[in-house]
C-alpha cells in the first residue's frame, strides 16, 4: 500500500543554511507544483517574516552557496515568492530521497531542518530510500508515517465532516493566538450547533493525536 512519510533533514545538508543563519526568523516553504523538470527541484519558494526582516532575504539568498540564482516573483507585506535555481548538490540530495519513485508532496523549513512530506509506492520503498540515503551520508529523521487509504482523507483517519471542519477552523483563524474567530461564530458559519462542532473537532483532534503517537516503527 502507498505510504506517506514525513522526513526531516538538516538544512546544512540540503539548502539555505546560510540564509537561515542570516535571517533566523524567516519561515520557508516550497510552492507546490503539479510537475517540474526532475533536474530543477523545488523551483518556487516562499519566505515569510515581518516586512522589515523580509528586506534582508534578497541579500541572504545572493550570498547563499546553495543558491545559484534567485528571482523574486511576488512581494507582499509579510512574504515573498522566489524562483530559485539551486546549485547541483541540492538536486543530488533531493534525488537521494526520490530515487525509489517517491514524490515530494510538500517541503518546508522548521528549526533549521527541511521537513519533507513524501509519497512512496509502499513501505519497502521508504525503507530502501532511508537505507540508501543514510549510506550516502544524509542525516534523515523519520517523523511520521501514514498509510494512504483509498477513501478521501483516509490517511488521516478523519471523516469528511471532521476534515472540512478542521479546514474551516484553520482558514477562519480559530487556531490563531489570539483567536480570530470563536467557536460560536465558527458553528454559525458551518450551520451546526456549538456542541456538535465542539465534539466534531475534539474527535478530529483525538484521531490526529492517535495517528501521530502510534506510528509503526519502520521495518
């Protein structure tokens, strides 16, 4: 069965170590694309931070040895989108993770680590990738493993109603600090009772928590 794995690799072994040191408060995430040239990995990257700090990203990218060229495409108050051409070793590193016909679904930087969410044909392909990449000197930490089930959102164990409520809550700012929308407003928006929404979210949170803490050991 197809497997989704979340992997962490130090930025020093992938890309943008120097940029993260120069601009430590920046959030980095790739823009997902349907398809790309295999030799040109992660071509679009978002950098988000406050506007005064964001001005330093241009200079940091220009000096970063993992970046061959970076062109800013979109500039907003708190984030910018760049088209990035990486030096060769970045493509080589990512190829170590995708050699077993795996696909990068998402990638972002957290705590000076690149975190990849990847789709593998099966658990054996994930095992081969882990063994091969570590043999080549890549430091990989497996954060989570999910089985990709047939039904929609099944890999998270959520019902459609739970998933849609979580998405609505996230988009409405329910999980922000401070909250941008409270439970009463959110239940009105979803046209369900306060109690029904509270129970739905609690069940969804419980399901996600169980999914995260009961991941099988890699074998």
